[in-house]
């Protein structure tokens, strides 16, 4: 097993090695994300027992963005089972960018997966709810249960994204047209955009991952969020689609299921053991945090925890 010193050393080394990397740029298609300080960098490991190892920025609240997606997929699994997730949304990686519309046209059943925008908007629409308010409450409550604390929406991020959400609105309408959206499209778009605007810090993100590492039970609150039987399926989707059209590269270098977001967050899960979360806003062209992906790949190699063997 890995000792506390080994964990801390891996985190410290990853932080020191990559903190001065200058590649990448903040997302700017959501205008406000361009103004988040680009040099912030945080690395946190939380084990399934709730032990925390960290370096760098841990308190700054950034928007969760697409890192929210597997957690809402988990809500669908918890409410309606993995079979419904597979049939009504899909689990196949698209091999295309996160905001692809082509993906909706080339696959005959219009099926995507819940980790790209189309599947994530569909997931929000599939949550059982009689009103928009109830839909939102369930989505937020589920993410809070993963993080183990109350969270708030970064309203400026929400406004900035919703005012410019023409691409996602197009996706929602296309899905609706094909019978692959399960609520009013504009309602799904609003709840999805709010979900992406939830503020979290690096520590929260690691706790969310640690809940998956701990078979669906939050290590600190003890609350069960997802049945242990459903965790492997969720991690499988993260492994195949968590980095969109860069998922192959990612598995090749890190060997771990993970999810990224354009706010600069990444969470990776070592099943049954721990989670690694990073925050660093500059992204590569696929929309994945440059420092984050380097740091997690480094830690995975250093601790020898890649799923397919130490690399
Ligand atoms: N809210 C963002 C969007 O819909 C999330 C994208 C991402 O993080 N990759 O475009």
C-alpha cells in the first residue's frame, strides 16, 4: 500500500514540476472564464478513508463545468438504473469534440454518451421532476452529496454562459427533434448551464472523486450517493469518454478514469483507493487543462496506479 509520505511526495513533485508550464489558454467562448487568473494551480489527493494530501490552490471556487457530467449521469443511474442510462442516452465515446453536433447526425440512434454536451443535456432532461425547480434541486443536491457540503452557483458564470449558449441550445433542440431529450429543451438548457456554473474548489473535486473511489459512499459524511454495483459502469464511461476526442491519449498516458471541464478542473479516480483532483485554467485545444493532465499522469506513474499496470 501507499504510505502518507509517498502520497504527499507525489503531490508535491507534481505541483513543483508543472507549476511553471505556460502552454494553453483559458476558455473564452464563455466570456467570463477568460478573466479567471491563469496561473492558479492546485493538486489534491483524497483517499477512500478521507485522508487529504495537497499542494497549491485549494480554496478558490471555480466553475465545475463538464466535470459535473459523470455525477449527473450517476444521478440517472441511482434513480433509474444503468440500463436506462445506456438506452436513453448512450455510452459510446464519440471521438469528437465535447460540443459536437455532427455526433448527433452520424450515429443512427442519436445516441451519444453523458460526458459530452449532448448527452449531459439529455441527462439533465431525464431527471425525474415535475418542475424546473425540482429538476435543479435534484441535480444540485446530488453534486453536494458527492462534495459533502452545500455549494452555490457562480451567477456571473451562469449569466455569461446562458447569454451565449447558442451552440448548446442548438444541441438541445436537435436532441428534442430526434426524441432524445426528455423535457422542454430550454428548461434542460437552463438546468444544464446552472449545473456547469456550480462553484467548487480543488478539495471539493477530490472529495467527489474519493466518493467514487469509495464505492459510492462519501468518505467524510458517510452518505451513500451511488450503489456500489453501479460505480464500475460510471468509471467505464469516464475511462472511454472523459477527455472527449483526447480520451485515447489520456488513457495511454494516465491509465485512469477521469473527467475534465473547461473551468480548468480535472478529477481522476483510482478505483477502490483514492482520487486526484487538479485545478489550472489554461486548456489545450481539446479543452483539457494542460497542467492538470500532466500532474495527474505524473502522479499515476509515480505511484504506479494506472489500471493497466504501472507505467
Ligand atoms: N458548460 C460548458 C459547455 O457546455 C461545459 C463544457 C466543458 O467543460 N467541456 O460548453
